[in-house]
């Protein structure tokens, strides 16, 4: 996706192939961050998660990417939605009040909540955007009344690309 140059024996440029490059398309992306705040997450790892989230958001600052954040355990806390992110794009300010919930780990239920409640126009999600869900967890789902087979097909039907990031030593065991 770059140029090739045809040079003569004196290394002077004879031709550039192609003559010009196509302009890069701007990608509109909505990223929902779903973080495990259950009791199986070490408080130190939870703090590292917040730092990681801040760094991710800073890297996308000058792009057409917006974020939303929900934390889960057996309870759920929406920290900010896409509309709130647009009003205050400062990650440190947005993450300052995030405190670990503790409790059980309802990962499948949390995924369903994000699909149904965050990726909506009234929360600032954009129809034309590529939708991404990043789940950060230790992988220890516990007490959740839903299974992944209940939540994942819903995310797939909504066209949401999903990634999971493991934290702490628990993710190596699961």
C-alpha cells in the first residue's frame, strides 16, 4: 500500500507506481470497554486496568473513535456512554471516579447488557460506526445465570467485533 519507484542506472527516478496513492478512508469506530470489577480481580490489577484503559483512549484521541465504559461483577455500573465521552474526551477525568465493585462475575450477562444498552443511539452509538467490544477479565465467570451461548449470538447479530483481554494469573488457568 505504498509506492514503488522505477530507477535508472544512476538511481534517478523514472517513474512512481502508482502515480498517487488513494486517500485513507476515515474509520468511524465505537468501542465499548467492559471491565471485570469482581472480587476475583486483585485491586492492584484493577488499577492497572484503569491505566491501560486511559492509554488506549489517549492513543485514539485524534481519531473518529469514541468510547463507553461499563464495569461488572454481579452488579453493573455504566461509568460513561458514547455521548458522555464526546463531551469529555479526557480519559483521566472519565476514569477518576471508577472504583472496583467486587462480588460475583456475571460476564455473559454483562456482555448482553452492553449489546442491548450501550450500543444504542440514545447512548451515542453511531449507526455507521464499526462496533467493538473489549472485555477485560480474569476469565473466572461465577454465579452468572446466563451462559456465553446466550450472549454471544446477540453480539454477533448486532455486528459487534469482540476481543477479550486477560488480567492476573487467573486468566492463565481459564
